[in-house]
C-alpha cells in the first residue's frame, strides 16, 4: 500500500492579474520505506506538490484531484482532520531551520510540544523523550543541548532539531523540502545518513524536494522530474540519472557542476595582490574565529575559500571587506593598509570592492525598483554623476549581467531567484570594482541558474579583470571557477594551493574527507563514494 498517493493533482493560484496554474495533472506515489525525489527548477511546481501533500496550500490556492496520505484524502479535508494528520501521520522538514524554529523557546521544549500535541503524555515524559530524540538524531550532549535556544546551535544542529521534531511521533510520511541546501558537504552527508537510517529503521516514506542531483543520487530510490507544473519523467534513480529520456532532464544533469578526477592547474597570477591578509586573527568574545590566516588574491584570479560551517571562511571574507577588524595581523587592500585608512580615504578604498551575498532577497531593498537598487552605490560613491549618467551606467551593467532593460522598473520580488542574483551582481559591479567578494552566491539556486550566474561572473572577470574571493561549500564549483583554493578548519588554514593540485592530491585527511563528502549525480558511483567516506570517517561535528 502506498503511504502517499497523488492522482491528477491540479493547483491554481488566484492573483490580482488572474489565475496562475502551478501544478497540472501530477500523479505520484511513495511506498513505505521508500524515498521519492521530486526535482525541477524554480517554478516547476515541486514545492507546491509538497505543500499539497501536507494540506498546507495557502487560501489563494485551489486544488483538484486526489492527495491521499495513509488513507486520508487531504484535498478538501477539514482543518481539524489535517491538524490530526500533520505531525503524527505526516511531518515536514523545511529548507531553513532558523525560520522553522521559535527563536525564543528552548529546543527541548519545542520538541516536547510536538509530542504532547499528538499524544497524551506528561510534561516530564515528553521532556525525557525530547532528549532521547536529540540523541537519536546525533546531537552531542543532548541533555545540555535540550536547554539551548536555536541561535546557540550550528546550522547542522538546528536542522537535526527540525528532523527530531518531524520524527517525534513516528510519522508514516516525511516531506523534506530542500533539507540540506544551506549546509556544508560534510554536514549534508551526515543529515542524509540520518534520514536514510530513519527510513530504514521505521519504514517511513520520504518525499524529497531538491535541486541537488548529487543528493538525489545519494539518497533517492526513485525520481520524478517536474517542468512547468507537469511531471515529465519518472523512474528509478539509476534510470533517470544515468539514462534520462526527457530533454529537460538531460539539460538539468548537464548543468550540474561535477568534481573532475584529472586536470592541470592554471598558471599563477604574477601581479601584486589586490587584497592580502597577513597573519590575521579574529576573536568574537572567547571564540577565536580566525587564527593566523594569511592569503592573497591577485588581479584576474579567483581564490576559493572552503571549509565546514564555523571554519572561518565567511569571517575571512568580512575581514577583506573591512567589516571585521582583526585582533592582530594586517589587511592590505589595493596596496594600502586598510587598518590605517580613515574617513574619505577608507570609503574610497572600499568603493573598489563589490559584494555578492547568498540571499539576494535579503541584500536588495524590496521598496526600491531594480534600477534604484543598482544605482544606489553610484549615488553614495559617485556624487558628481548626473541622473542621466547614472541611468546609462545602470543600463550598461544590467546588459553586462544579461538582464533585459525592461526589468529595471520592476521590484526585486517580481523577479526569479536567478534574476535577483544577477541584479545583486550588477549592483556589485556598477562601480567597476577591482575586487569582487562572493559569499555563497549560488547555493540556493537551481543548477541551471547556478551555472548561468557563475558563467556570467567568469565572463565578466575575463572582460573586466577584477579579482574574486569566492566563499563556497560546493567544491565542484570551486574546482571549476577558482585558480587557487584555501581550505579552512576551525579558523586556521588547513592547506592551500593551486586548485587542481589541492583537490586532486590533498595533503590532509580533513581535505580528503571534505572531497569524499561531495555527492555526485551518479547513483552507482555515489554508493562507492559513500562507502569510501564511511571508511575514512567524517571526522566532523555538525
């Protein structure tokens, strides 16, 4: 018997401009103990299907067809029946644990609340069970961590707490919507191992929504591919990933960045560094975030900063941007000591640096139009420019990042994720910077959009010659786009060198474990890599 049965599902959203169909005639099923991966680009309808399975569609949505979870038809079911279903028969793991957890409530209390909502147990029994669930999902010192607030845990630990809440009442169906997108590769591997064990031990069926084909190869039994609201291909993970029938599926797989097993290093850049960190140490209270870090980036080259969460890579990027002041050591930007620069001189230095962040929604002002967002650095740093000159420069840079000029009058929220990230890139390049700092610029994007954004950055770098400091947990992306790589661990440099040499012939066990944890979109090869990773041992605490 299928734990989830979706038959001819249609979902239409009512908007101010008319009805928008999101899902059209989708039919899927999930068996007990099986994982079905639902893949496709943004707007394909995969998350809408996941929400429909949980009865969580917004009031603006109209659903037709059948969505049956463990014998209950969710479509049209009263809210009381859905409330009994959610958290007991079916549970959901969301992409961003920070938004799924109450920041003002201790994590043990949040898990206990889920237990008591569906079962008649005492507070003390629920509290003990919450600790046991934290132990089951691999949280160290669960008795102590149960009293922690979400902000006191790492990203991987918060995701484990969300999973503990989801499995608290032994659900028959687990819906996981991009559960590992924001996690580094070793933590991602551990979360997937955890979900795999849960499915095997309890017979829980899993509907996995993801754009990461490596995760699909590592975790799924079957795959369904969605395009513009329709399921265009289904099959076993081996058939879909190794023998795709639909042209769209073949295009998705072709866009996936893959770790290469051979290759030569690019010649090193010879010019003076654009930015240089010299023996930099940074403290946040008692925590040493960086410890004696030295690195440089030269004109026209990309240097990749990699490592697990908490390794210090984002802190190093913020030091280069002048946002974090080192406790010791020095930072040179364009040949000038950044620590000694003050006032106008410091502003002039920093105007030569562009920044692209992971989340374009958070980095762009929703109250502004695209043209205003892109022009803002010009108004701050180029006050002598006329309005006409600013408009011309904005139009020029939007064309550089392959955005049509008519988008200039739209708001950021009217754009797709890839378009918003290219607006962020346009904003970063509008001052013609000599250094671009990109902190996880594509981790939340679909693989095809990710490739487009990275290719635009690489093409503009060749054309404009800026240096690029790329912070990423995706080693395949770093291998493809960076000339050199710096591997950070616990605030220290574990190793660094030319990219191909470092990633193909790593000197340390830590780097070897990072590389072994990268999933590849080939289920047969991925099984061998997982066995190899298990033999190495992850050596990482999420």
